[in-house]
C-alpha cells in the first residue's frame, strides 16, 4: 500500500470512528438530556402525535390529551386552567413549553429511557403510543383556598409541608388560561403569547417561584436573627440600642421604624421584641454587628443564591456580596438589593418549623406508566440544616408571640397556635409597598408552612402593610387546610 493510499485509509477510518462515537453519544448517552432539553422543539412537536400523559391532582386530571381530528392527532386540555397554570404551564405548537409540561416532558411524551420497553411493546402489539402520567403534590383544597384568599390582588401564595418539602399549593395572580396557548394554529398562539407578554401585570410570571422578584422586607429578619442566634453571641433576650432614628454609617440617610419613634418604650430593646414588633432600627444595628458575610452565609443555608428544581427551576433569591456597613444595615431588614421568591421564604419558615432542617421543595409526587407501574416516586430530600433545634425553638416562640400580640396579629386562628412574621417592603420613594406574611401552623406540631406575597401595595399604595393585607390571606388558607 503506497503512502498516499495509507493516509486516505487512516483518515477514512478515523471519520467512520468519529461518526460511530457521535452517533452513540447522541442516540444513547445524551438521548435523555436531549429529549428533555426544552430547546428541542422537534421533540415537543412530535409529542403531539402521541397521547400525552395527564397531569393529575389527587387522581383527577388538570391537563390531559384528547383526539383532535386534525394533523396533530391530539389536543391538550387544561381543566381549571387559570387556577393551575403556575403548575401545569403549557405546551404550544410553536415555541417552548413551560411549567410541568416542560420539566417533565420526557415522561409525559413517553420518551424517557425508563419507558423504552413499554414503547417497544406497544409498537409490537399495535397499541398507540402513550405518555406517562405525572401526579403532583398539590392539594386541591389548599390550591382553591389560596386562589380564593388572594382574590383580585397581584401576588402569590405557596403552601408546603415542612417535614417533606411537598408543595401543596402554588398560586400566582394575575393568571391566564393555558388552553389559549395550545390551539392548533401557530399564528393564533403567537398573537395570544405576545398579548400576554405585553400585559403590564405580567400574567405569564409565576410569582411563587420567580418573575420580577421583590425585596422581602421584615420577613428577612428571621434570617438575620438566625445568624445572630447561631453565632452563639446573641439570644432572644440580647438587647440593642433603641433610638427613634438611626443614621446609616458614612451616609446622611436615616432609618426609622415603621410607626416612627422607638421600638417599645425603653432605651434598649431585645431582639425578640424587635422581631415581634417588626422594628427596623434594631435590625440595622444588629446587621452591622454581624456583618454581611455572616448574614449571607446564613441566607445561603436557607437556600438563597441558588436555584431550586421543583422540578421547574425557580429563580435564585438574592443576598448580595461585598456590602459596606450602610448597605448591610439596610439588607438586615430585607431592603437594599435583597430579593426573594415566596418559595424561598416558605423554605425559611418551613426550616424553622422542621427543627432547623430545610427540605428541598418538590411538586411532583409520582410518575406512572400507562400499565400503572411506577416509574418515579416522591423521595424526601434534605437541602441541609440551616439552624440548630434550639434556634428553631427560639424563633418559633418569637413568631408565636408576633401572631398572638405583635405585628402579625391578623393571622390569629381561634384554637390554633400560629407562628408568623409579616413584612412591608419599600420599592422606591413613591412606589407601592410589597406586602408579605410567612409562617406555619400548628406551631406546636407544624403541618403547613405558608408564604403570602402581595405586590402593588394590595391596591393601597403606601398605606398597605403586611399585617393588614397578607396576614389575613394566610389565615384564610391555613383555616381551610387545617379543617380538611
């Protein structure tokens, strides 16, 4: 064999080997990830040619496919579309899917590796291809109660089980009807989508896990108090100076308490009372003493600065780095550049309720094949320990006092001990406040953790506050789920 022919032969063999390796990688090693990739529009389009599996709440479908009589073969249908839109999302004929439709597409479309043999069997027996069903953790009573309690307000409600991380309610308003996004007319879908994008109230945002995140305001004081108690240098009875105004270091800006004046009547105030009465000045002072690093590290133990796959990916709540003393003081009562989702604040409350252990949140309970075999089941997973059991007990006691006779009093429920914290966050000089409540019940045996977010001041501008608007919503939802 001459030299030139040998070179050509070697090059040909290398090209064949490269082709075999790339084919193997695409068809076997990377198949699942490529099928699951939301940018793989071909996979989404092909899923319309199979009977896509249903999304179930308590055994009843909130999304299912029915014969369409056109080239797509099946039409996706969403029952109670607006109520469950933050959970189901939608799968359009053009564009990317959202929500569970996107996150669990490989199972719903029957294309996961665990469904391979079922697909082969259906092909051999002549049965039509069919996707798996996805059972979600949502409780229909809790979901409806959260929807009703939020009413016409702009915001979100999320309810979880502290001991498991299961999300039993996830409501975001304003919502939209996903049925309008799955009609078999690409131009009509695009027109609807653009109209929703142009809506100034952003109905496509799932405010429970993302969107334009809000400053958490005083609910963030739970994180700062956690850092203080965990340091070993502070207890709930530790005191801080109690002036009626506080000038930020290196600045002319002045911090005041919500009602003006001191936090209570004395020259000093305890950390416990500063939380119960929701005072800003003591926490500005405490934040400076702790430093931004200690606060950020505590926030990250609760889940800040990372995304959480539930399996939809949440936006990462933010506690910034490299703050000076003035910025740290503002961050200590949930202002400056601190931003949080209701999911994140629910993880904080649930972690306190669960003795200091934060569970990873999850909205999928099980995945079931058409033959009723279980492909995946829910497994509890710890995100990590955020605080000690002692700190959790101390914070619980403080939160109970806040509901019984403090700044969260409108969350009181007769005959039930409720632990809670309200927040009223500023967004700008003249902008409406963001209103919060986070807590859990029963406080002595926590079954549910809840976070309520109300944007745009609840329609009250800067006259609204957390205890006036958000706390009663939490009360209404908790009463509903506790009475099931």
